[in-house]
C-alpha cells in the first residue's frame, strides 16, 4: 500500500516514514499542502495522512480538493488541534479518522490498518450494491458508469451519490432515516452529522430535481430523514 504523508514538521514526517516503512508500506512525503496535492494527483497513493496546520495549503483544503475527485481514498487527519470542532470539521470534509498529537506509533499503525480494512470492505461490497440502470424522475441512473443522463445531458456521479439514489429508488414513499442513509452510503459507523448528509442531498437535488428549491422527488421529513416520492 502506498501512503502519502503530508506533515510540515520534519521530525514527525521522517519518524512516521521510518516506522511505516518498517511495516512494508511504500511512502510519499510532502512538507506542505500544495506538494501533497501534487503528489496525490501524480502518484495515486492508496492512503493519505494529512496534518491540518501546514504552510501554503492547509490540510482541510487539501482534503476538500481530494474529495472533489476521489471519495473513496482513506484520509487520516493528524494534528495538534484536538478541539471537538476541529475533529467535526475534518470529518465533515470527508476524513475517515482523526488522531491528535502527540500520538504513539503503535496507535497510528493500528488506525491505518483499521481504516484500510474498513475501506477495503466497502470496495468489496460495490458489485453487490451497484444495480442495473434505473429511472429516477426524468433521469436514467447508470450505476456501473456512475452517471445520470437525461436526453442529451449527462452528469457524472460519485459512488455515494449513486448508492443514495439506489437506496431511495428501492424504498419509494418510505421515510429513510439519516442513520440508514449513513450506513448504506458510508458503509461503516460514520459520525452521523446532519450537515454532511444534507450537503450530499442538496447536491443531488441540484442534479435531479426540476426545481431544487422546491423538491418534488427527495422530500425532507423534519426530525427523521428523507422520503423519495415516485
């Protein structure tokens, strides 16, 4: 497994590199966020460890940019910032876990293995959760291509977006709780933060709803979750 370590403190960066190299991992190292993003784009790592407070580009920004193009790669935030709000922000941006400094090498090794195993399990489940094409409103959803098409228009979807649409399609007119959507779309016990899910639903509405400001397909059920109306 190829791991990208983005950390501006050289002692921590090289200490981590040495410890993980001994575990057999292939390593990429970046001393700031901009270099980390360049390495991600050029070298396609399998796992990313991101410090938050880095020069040029902070870890939050790097995570946001990565998640625009890849929602599946595991990301572990590493930072001296250990306030709850910082952890929440990181998870909302799409991080898989958060570990505060100072940390033990054994702990970070365990976190990496746990996250990687969890994400591999999600990948293995993909063929089971990707159905054949189906209609959602006026759109044809093609899970195997991760696209939504309507007449001559085509939109590329993420795996999570397709999974959410498929789950709604399979449960028409039912109230789907936020917890149920988290479990099916994230594939593990993700922090059930409403803002994260609402952002995904908002993006889907902008794609599939005739008028996203007055949705008619994915309706909000206040205090519970959402309902798909056919």
